[in-house]
C-alpha cells in the first residue's frame, strides 16, 4: 500500500494545521464539518489514503461495527439491517456484514475477523447452539456484543427482540375469533428461542380457547417462500383438513399461499393464512397478507443505539427488551369454509 | 485487546513447533488441515486471539475481500453473493459486505475502509456515476477491483455480467411470437449500462418485427416488487392498452402481476408479463413467471475466481465476459386477449 503523501502536504495546500488534517481524516468531532469535508476531498483528489489500520493500533476506536445474522438476504433481517445501518451512518461508523447460516464455525470466523480488525462491536442474531462462552470470549477481548432477534441463555449482554409468544397469540386468536377451530402451525424450528416461543404461544392460544391441538398440525421446517410452497401439498393432505394456517413468518405464508393457489384453491377464501413480521411485501401479496408486525425497525434502532451508547461510555446495564407485536388484518384471513 | 498467551504456550501444549502454530493460525496451506484445526481449536479453547491486524502489517495478505453492491437485500445480488461467498470460503478468504444504494460517497467510504484494512480486493457492482478514476485509485493503492453486473467506461478491470440486450430480446421476441403487438417495457433506469442495454434490446426486437414502439410504453423507474405494484394502475391506464409487459426484473414483474390481480384482471391470461433474472422465486410465483435466466451464479463464480487468480499471481489480462441469458417459459405469458 503506497503512502508517500504527507499530512503536511495537505495542510500546506489548504492553509490549515497538520493536526487539523489528522483530526479531519479521523472524523474527529473537533473539526467543523465543512473543514473536514474540504480536507477529505483534497486528500482524495491527490490520492492520499488515510491508514486506519495503522491508526487503530494507536487509538482505541476503529470505527467499524460488525453485524452477523443467519442470512442477510432474508427480508426480515434486511429490514433490521437497514435501520441499524442508518443509525450507524449518523455516527460515521462503518458497518460490515456476514452470514453465519446457523453454522457456529462461520460465526466464530467472523467474530475472530472483527477482533483481528479491532472492530468496535458486533450486533448479532446468534447461530443455533451459540454457547454463552463464545459471547463472553468476544466481550473479554474488548468486543462488545448486542443480540437481536434471538437470545442466548446465560449471556449477559443486551438483547432486542419481539415478544414472539404474545405475537403468535395475536394471529391465532384472530383466526379463532373468525370461527376457525382446526388451525395448523407451519414452519420454523424449535431449536431457537424464537421458535420455541412462537410454538408455545400458538399452543397457549388454542388451549385457552378450549380447542384441541393435534401434533400433526405442527409442520416445522419452512422459513422461506420456497419452503412454504413445497409444504403446501403436505398441509392440504392433513387428515383433519385444517381450515387455517398460522405461519412462522411472512415468507413461509406467501410461499404457502402460492402453493395453495397452485393446487386450485383460493388462499384467503378456501384457506386462511397468517404471516409473521409484516415485511413490506406482505401488503402487496395476492391476497394481501394478514400478519403480525414484529418491529424490525425498532429492533435495529435500539440495538444500534445500545451499542453506540456503550462505545460512548454511556453506561447502561445489559437488558432484554421485548418489542410488543401488533396484528395487521388484511385479505388472507376470512371465516372458515367447509373443505 | 488483551493478548498475553504466547504461540509457544500453544506449541508446547500440542507438541508442535512455534512456527507450525504461527502458520496454522494464518491458515497457511503448508500445515495439514487436521493439524491446523487442532491448533486453532486449542488456541480458541485457551482464549488466544490471532492478531490479523498486526500480522497484516507484516505480511502482504489480510484474507479479507470486500463486496459492495447497490443493495444486498435484492435477491438478484443475493444469488450472486451466495456464489461469491462459497467460492471465497473454499480459499478461506473472509468476505465483508456493504450497500452503496447508488450513492458514490457510500461506495467511497467502503473502499477507503477496505484500503485501511489492507483488504486483498473488492468485487463491486459500481454505483451509478462511478468515475473510472475511483477504480483506478483503488487499484493504484493495491486493491484489485472486479466489476459485476454493471460496467464502468474506461475502467481497465475484469467485468462479469449478462448480455442484457440479447436477454431482453429473448423476452420481447417470445411475446411477439405469441401474437402480441402492443408491448410495454416497465422499470429500470437508463442511467446504468444495464438499463441502456435492456431498453435498446427491447426497441431492437420490436423494430426487427416491424412493430411500433410508443414512447409512452416505456415506464422507467420500478426495480422492486413495491415499485412494480405501484405502477400497475399507470400501466393499465395506457391509452393503447398494451397486452403485455416486458419487465426490468423479476421483482418488478411479480409486483406488477400482484397489481394487475388487485385491479381484477388475471396476469398470464388478461395480460402477459415477463421478468428478468430467473430468481428462485420466479418459479413459485402465481402465476409462475416467464423470465430470462441471467446467470447470477455464473457471474459470482467467475468474479470470485478472477479475483483469486489475481491474488495468487495467476496473471490474466482484464476482460469483459458477457454471460449468455436463456429464456424460461412459464405461466405468465399467453396469446393476447382483447382488453
């Protein structure tokens, strides 16, 4: 990496001090925005590259925050990430991303990379099976951790997620209030806290209404459109012929609706379907999807702020914040029809 | 960052040399996989963090590759990224991502970050308006650049993308062969090479078939489902009542089909719609989407390999490779119906 231009060259050209140039290139708040922009623009024009890597060995902040989730391409995480990103942008933090695909080893490699880079912190939706020790190791090495979407037992760090048991109860109760009594639950896994909480919330709502819960009505697995689509024949072949499906998330629900349509039935008329998350796409699906708003933007915003507060020394004890979901009623749910 | 454990502690515990430990922690191919895994596992267990940041000041490779695109959450890029990721994984490169949202400043910040980190290279779909000088600056500072999806005039670096003009011609010709004569083109922008090539391909196919091209049949803009959905009323109100729409991408097409359905018409019967990209989702949409396979996996694979070849000193001159798209006929296109 060539770096022969000196700070004094930039300082002389612009008639400012070398110290000002140095501070400006490090985005110090001590330099006025306009001056900083002028200095950075000039530095760029003459081909100067500020060496953050060397600088971060001297100063305590690298300006880098890592984010690792199951799958960035899942719109649920995408919406959380957009909100984290806009909050970090305001603080001039750079944001680097990675997927762990629920592989502990991939998650560890990314955390190691962040440690090696001297990153300022990590926001993560922990991979299935993440031990509290992995989180402790990061914290012990000076990398603050904030969890989103899922929690890890015994990890003493902030957690921001939706109240899954309550949220799935809203969807289940809505179907019950329309007159459905045979309601399946499609998708998700019981290996995560989210999965266990949602299944528990569905069972609780059914039992509270005095309705039976057949074990075969639980079809775990799907978390994507493809998964929801593929499971449609299995759902439609259930011997009790459920009239409604509470789905793990909007993707599963939209896929299931496509699969129901492919089988010649009309989702929202012949079969009621609910989603979970209220992705942007839910409102424009055919039919528009009844779902549970899951506060993705809130989760992202609060997680980013909690991390920034920690970096700025604004002490707050680690906390678990549950965001209260809300029901969004649209066209994919109706009174039950005989099948 | 605490780091008091010495390499010799690990070496002594496992009965290997300090040099072997050092090489293993740097993922050197000189150490057998099994030995490397054993060393890394033990190092982790005792809380040792390999300091890649300091090490990369001594050695020439950091093991980090950056990827920056318009929007990671767009499934078109997601499919390219999956393929880049699996190729880099095999070479034990770590992969960090960022969005530029077509903002030059965001793209520059990410490239600066990569330079500061001493990253090994960057694969990018350049932001609208990227000057060749930005790419040259990165290359001059030792950061090899590979472009995907879009090209930058006068940039002398490898480019991997689909043949957009040819691909959109396949979709347009398919509609013409079904008997459509009034065909609109929905979505995309003329500010990118991709956008200009696709519009050109559509106009060429129409003219070759002796069909008129009304300027009002071009509705630029939408690139998302939401965008396609919102533009449906404008499309349906066109005075000539086109019987078919060639869409910019699958997302726009799926959104448009949802908008057509919302207006009480049946996409694939009343109006034919084609997509572009052949996302996984295209095959399970309702109706299943006729579209153009755009070789996302090929683009990702070739871009990753081109970069790795460069890093490994396997010299190949910069090249532009156009991947040949293919038509995928499904249920969203049929003979025209009078409207």
